[in-house]
C-alpha cells in the first residue's frame, strides 16, 4: 500500500525536476540575454532528457505495478541529474 504512494511521489519529484531543467533555459535567457550559448545550456538540455526518460520509464513501470522499480529508477534519475550538473 505504501509502495504505491511512494511511487506516486517519486514520479511527481522527477516531473518537478524536468520542469526545473526546462525552465532554467528561460531563466538563463533572461539573465544572459544574447550571450547565451550552447555550452551554457547543454547540461540543462541533457538533464531534461535524462529526467524525461526517467519519467517515461517510471510511468510505464507504474502501469505494470512495479512500484519498487519505480523508486529505484527515480533514485538513479536523481543521481544522474546531480552528476550532470
């Protein structure tokens, strides 16, 4: 019973990470203006891809009722996002 709730929270946390990575581009665009370039935004684009892929896998696992795997994928996704940044 608690596994399902933890899986739900894990998916929400990864989606919040995805929103943060995507919104960081707009923050940098506001702060840097025309000086924004690819090396500056590259970690955020890669982080967005990692987060989106993790969320996709977690949702598929949710439909398959693999709640412990969702938690594991969520932890791996967060660790990867921390390594990228």
